[in-house]
C-alpha cells in the first residue's frame, strides 16, 4: 500500500477509534430497507466459504479483527458472515483478507503480525457455497485513490486524474480492468476444481461515488471532473466481473445497483460506503456495516433465485 494513502487511512482510522462509541448508531446495519436479512429455511448441506479482499472482509466493522491473522481485519459481520447466519449454515469459513488480490488465492499473503494462508486452502470438495469479491487490488484500487486524491489538489475543478491515467492516448485503468479478467477467470476455475459441488458467487463492488454531480471534496478527495471518470472505472470493473462470471460457471452478484444513492458522499444515516474520514466503524472508502448487510442481502437473493 503506498505510504501516502496509508497515512490517509490511518488518520481516518484514528478518528474513528477516538469517536467510536459516539458515532455508531444502534441498529444501523438494518437501516436500509434493501439490507434487511430474512432467516433461511434451513442449513446448507456443506460449508459456506467466503474468499476475497477487504470489501469481502468488512475491515474494522465490529467485531474486527475476527479470526487470525488479525492483520486481515476481517469482521464477524462481513457480508459472508451475515448471509451465512441468515441461512443458518452449520459451518462458515471466512478466509477473506485485507489487501487480497487474485494471487492471494494460491499464495500466502503477508499482513500485519502474520501471514494469511492461500485462500484456496479453505476450500474442500463438500463445500456448498463459495462467495468471492476480488479484482479491485489487481486493478490498483489503493494506488488509484492515493494518486487521484493528490492530483485533486492541483486542479480541483478539472480532471487531473483522468488526464494522468489517459496520457499518451491509452487509458491505463481500462487496460488494467481488461488485464484482470483472465486472472479472475483463473480464480473461478480454481474454485470449481477444489469445490466442484459448490454454488460459486462472484460478488461485485458497491457504489462508491455518487451517480450524479461532482462528488464531495474533501470527504471524497477527487477533483470534480474526475468523479464521472472514476465512477466509470468502477462500472467497467463490475461489468468485467459479470462477464467473467458468466463465462466461468459462476453467478455474478450485483451490489452496485442496490447501493446507488448510498455512496460515500451521502449523510451518515444514508451511506453504505464510507469516505476519507468514516462516520461509523469501517475502513475509509469501503462498505460500512449497513453496506455489508446490503451486499449480504444481494447474495441471499442470488442463492434463493
């Protein structure tokens, strides 16, 4: 993770911890109607396994960190855990981890105070459900945030980030999305090989930026002209994931549509994704507790369809 954005994240986290008990609203996780979870009719036949990155891990959402290594920052209320609880599964295995990329499926991932084993080591032949959110780190999510935040200071009313990533006539972020597709496809094939009976759900990314307007600098520190560009990058990423899922025997779970209007620029009582300085316990620029609930609801809807 680049040093500049690490400092931004740590600053946001410090403010959260300082004000944690005063900013968390009781019952917030169920505040959004689309996030309501209904109990399942019964347990699944085999384990429910969650794989993926920080969006799947629910970093810093209470209770976090859950499990080991602590540096994965996974929450006991990430979307996988919420969906598994609603389905009353007899065994839930959470292998998600902060910072995971597609290589983290087959290789150990070093994290603070430990190493997360290859996430595929959590899979078994009798698994019933495998959920996965992956690809953001392969595209360069953290670096994009840092770069665009820094460039916003140079031309707040322009589009310096878009100019940076499209200099020379090639859109490097579009190229990164395209280059990530075969990596995600390989991950899906690897899941099928290790868990051949499982229903595999590739869960997309929620709406981070407002669907209209210029954003909300400095809470989301992107130049006004860059907001539409970056929103388009996320839409392209989700579209790529949907195509890749369809081509590789997986179900794509759209979480973007359900979170439109609940982006990081919205008031605390509405947002499903936090901004630079979170207003509830969550990682900056990641889903909060309600956001994870909405994602879980979409997973349940896919499983029940």
